């Protein structure tokens, strides 16, 4: 046929061989719909859709397109429901004295300040509810230890 391009696929051991039609971008949604949906079997997952598609067709980023198609399928999403994660319970921490329990976090990477800082070390004392934001140049343990000792 004129204007039709095929690719050949051969198994690693050379026991299988097949022709794959190279699809133009405009035909990909139609093929994905046909290989993902089955009137009798419902909607296939990523691996089965990938196998069914690659048996007969080839295009650049085929795997990525199949994964995206399956992930964004409205029917599959409605059937599977929302994915919810169980969140950890909030816990109340009792601290009996200053610096008995502290929390720290590092924010950044920010643009370099005139003093050479790129990060912010945030400290909070659980007892006093005191919070401090300290600009630091590096997020290394020695830099953080120096700031903790200085405070």
C-alpha cells in the first residue's frame, strides 16, 4: 500500500517476528481507545493495553502514551474510585522544659542573598512555641549544628 510505513519487530531469541504499522500522531487516540476498551471484557490495564497495542502498532513514546491513556481514562477512574491515603493521626507532644523537644526544617533553594545564604533553617520549640527562621548558606549538618549551638 502506498503511504503506509511498517516497522519489523523480532524477539530477543529470534523465534518471533511481526510487522508493526507506524502510526501518525493523529491516529493514536483511536488505536488506544480500541486496544484499551473491550465490549466484552471491559477496560484493560496498562500492561495488557501495551501488549495489545504493540502487537500491531508502533510509534515514538508508545509506552508513555499508553500509561497516560490508562491513567486518564474516565471510565477506569470512576470504577476504581478515588485513591485515598490514610493519614497519620495528629499527636500532641508534651514538653516539660525549653529545648526538651524541638522541630527543624530547611526551606530552599532560594536565590543567593548578599550574605551568601540560599536556605532558611526553621526551628520551633515545642514548650515555648517559639519559632525562629535562620538564613544559612548550605544545608549541611555542620552548618545546622553551628546554628543550633549559636542559638
